[in-house]
């Protein structure tokens, strides 16, 4: 399966490059050997793929074969392709296709009646060097309901969408506003979009409440990304009917760890404690470490109403001020949560490990624990830094082992992407009164390393197959190798800051060296961001291609079944395979993986939207105030500035630079003045003041202080 996917990726890469090769060759005829040489593909199976793509292009009428085995591009006025359109904030669109090396650019006036994410048919002129097209048909709308702010006029109303990638307003007749008041947040559904109309016609489905109200805005964000507000009544009732007690019969089926030293370490505002650590001191510098995970699978059975809801949600969503849980609160915060001084059912990975962090034995199975203490990260960190406290010996031992595990990971090629997170101080009304960075410290890394180790060992337990035996269907957390073109772009980007990357090094080591060089520099965050963007996205998959970022050949998600549905499936699969009982089939697992990966992406986008909203709200009360910032992005229309202390990002419009006529040089990647030659470069530190904010569109405008 992994080999098949690798071939598909190579085939797509060949297809993307083929048209450019023919365009650059004019009327010259090329055979598969010449094309293979241009693509630097020398292996027989690679050349066979080139030949296969050539035949596909011939069947599609893109090339012809005037001589046997020799091909050339067929000149055409236009071709049509179908794909998903991605629309920018300024209304322009991009559609990717395997027929073209670069995305097809769609000017804003040629996107037709399409929205971001729609499936469209695009007419393209293939003879232009810069591939450009126009939307001629929308074959499938990505969505038909939207959230926004209503503006009521004398004869009609318009709704301005919250999603900044929705580049039109919605026209709503006054008899279809459902009692909404001017400025309220509403949900609308499109009813029609006449061909010559600038705006689609819509009607109000629900009135959420006043724009700017804290709860209304959080609900609007959840709706915008298709995420639930609350649980259906029948799901909550089913959860409430689950018994909290643990029977002796159930205890007898499990290994009993209740007499072992056990504790949790979590954020100070956490309520769903889904992991705990236990430690025993064995002879001769050996330890028995237990990674104990809430046994959600005991309470949530396959096909139950709670299971179906959890599968649909796939993940908990963490907005600035609230958690929208995957499981009802009685399960996530009470029954399954590993609260201190309570017996709890767990699924555990237990390691025998020596003082050099070498694993000597691994046991995986169901257990029962009794947590002795609940630590916050801050409390555990204080002990690591020398403060006296409960279980000091245990915490320091675990910290020492975690540091060795972390060092071993990086020496194997894991990439050190860890960074800071944004945290808000909110008042009782939910209004932000302060913003700060939350750094990952030793206590965080302690938990991280043992969770990574547990996930790795569980994946190896299922994924390592004896010779001659078939691999068992499983859910892996995979992270593919990066596209070489993207890493090359990253290295070119950082050279603008003066960083020289040793390209002879294996890429992960080169990236780690780069990140280490940028540490504590003003441009550190932007370089981390660009490095992450150069990587493939981690997803769930049944095809184990390994985890590039962690340098693990086998990796899964086992440690958070309270908040991630794939972890719950992994728990079930382990039990199925241990008892040789019927498991999920591969098609079911593929569907679960794809659905969970898609929902994870939506949840992440919603979390970022809530952060952006609170950042804009915070600065809306600081109009005219001055801040130190750094240039984090450059475009034709201006530069993005990130405030150094609060991580708020806003824009300086290029038209607001009054001391010269400025333009964006995309080759040098710099904004430069025509008269005086003054340059604005990525990573430059700069003083700005808050010019204006648009809380509904989550936008911040800055002005440069000369």
C-alpha cells in the first residue's frame, strides 16, 4: 500500500511537470527517455511511469504522437479542467490540476458564481506562460449556509459574511430577515444567484444575537466551520445513564496499579485528565513507567448513540474561552477523567526502562489506577527547577528520562518545531485584558516524551509484522516527507535573513540547525512558521508511511481518546487483535481516517479564528497606541506586521506608505520605494500604531511610525 501511494505521488509530480517541459520545447518532439532525463528519473519503474503519463496525456488530447514514440504538445485555444477553487480575501481564485505545474490563477472578476471550496469547471489557455483561466460552471457548492452580520436598509438587507474568503455580500429581501435587527449576527442560506446579479439571494435561517457579544461570536465561529454548539438531547441522556461505579468483576480482568505512585500533569484549566504516569523504582537503576490512558472504550461501545456522535465530531474543539468536547461532559470530565483520589479504568503502556532511557520491556493492556495527585504544568515545573514538593524524586527521575528520550529523538532526525502559544487573560465578560505567550517548558516536554513513546510502541505492537504474515488494518498518524521544491523555497526564504543552510546535510538535520540558529532572534517565529508550511500535513491513514517530523517509522494516536476519535478506535483495535476477534475492515478505517483528518483541520481553523477575533477585540480598544512589530509577510497590497509581545498580526496597506511610491518586487521578495529605494524586508523590526480594526472581519490595520 505504501509503495502504491509513493508511485501515485511520483506520477502526479511527473504530470505536473510534463506540460512545462513540452511548452519549453516548442514544436520539438520528445520521447520518454528524453523526458525522463529532464526529470532526472533513471530507474526503470520511474521511466515506466513517465511512459504511462505520456499515454494518458495523449488520450486526453493534450499531446499527440506524430512519430512512433515521439510526442509534442497540441496547440489549442483553450482546455477545460475540473477542480476545487480556493478564493483569497481579495476575491481571486486558484485551482490546482495535475495538468499544470502551477495552480491556475482566476482573476476576481472571472470567478463567476463560485465560493471558496466549490468544485468548478475552469476554461484555461494552455499556451500562456502564466496559466490563467475563468470559471465557466460550478458543479458542486461546498456549502449553502453562511454566518455574517446583517445590514438593514430601507428596501432590502445585506449580510456581510464573517468568512473573509467569501468575497460577496448576500442580498436578503426584508420579508426574509426573520426579525433580525441591524448589526445582528445571523445565519443565511442561499436561495438563488441569478447569472447577472452581483450578489446571491438569501434568506435568514437563524438570528444568533448582537454582533460583538462574546457568546454570539464564539457560536458564529463554530457555525462558520461547521462545528456543533451542543449535544443532541438523546446523546446527553444516554451519557447520563452510564454508571460510574466499577465492579469487582471488571477489576479482576485488569492489571491493578492502584498501589503504584501515580499522578497527572495538565494545564491549570484542564478538566478532562486523559493521561497519568506511574513510576516504580526497580533494582539497579531500572524503573517501571506506566503511561495510563482513560479507557473510554469501556464506556463508549461501537455503534452506540454516543459513539456515533463522537465519530461525527472526531475531535474536541478548543476555542479561546471554551472547549466543545467530543464526548458529553459527564464522560469527558467525570467518569473517564483520571481525577485524583478516585479509582479509574485505564488502558496502559508499561515500560521497563533503565537510567539511560533504554527500553527493556513493554506491556500493553487494560488496567485500573488510583491517581495520588493532580499537578499543573507550573507546579511540576517548580519542582523540576528546585522547589520542594510532593513526589519530587519521581518527577525528577521522569524529567531526566524524558530529556534523554528527547535527545535520542533529535539525534535520529526528529524536527524541533515546538514553539509558543497565545494565551489570553479574559475578564468576567470574556473581554481580553491581556495577551501573553505560553512557552513549552521541561514539565510539558516530560509529558510529551512519554506520550510520544506510548504512541510509538502501540503502533509498533500492531504495525511490525513477522515475515510471511499480512499487515493488520490499523489507524496510523502519518507525516509524509516534504516536497523538495518546498524545502528549497524555505532555504531560499531564510537566506534573506542571512541564514546559510548546509544542503549536504539530511533535510531534518538541516532544518534543526536552522531553527537552532534562529532561536531567540526576532525572526524566530516567522522562520518556524515557514518551516512548518514547507512540511507535509500530518493526517490519519491506514497506509503507514511513517512520521517524518518525529523520525518514527511507526506512530499512532493512542493517548487522548477523550478528545480524539482515532485514539478510541486504536484502543478497540488493540483489544480486537489481542483476542483475535472481529476488527474493523480496511474501508471503514479509511473512512474514519479521512473524516477525522478533515474535522481536525476544521477544528484547527476555528481555534485560530477565535484567537484572531480576540486579538482584534484586544486591539480595538487600543486605537492609536504604538507597538514594536516585525514584518511577517509581504504582498502586492501591503505588508503583514506581527506585534512582538502579543503575537497580533495586522496589515500596513501599501497605499498608506506616503513617503514614496512603493511596489512589491516578487523576485527579490521586498517592498521598495521607486524614488528613494527604501526597502521593507521580511523580518525587519518596525514601529507601528493601531490605525483601525474590523472586529467582524477579524482584521487589524497598522500605520508605520516614521
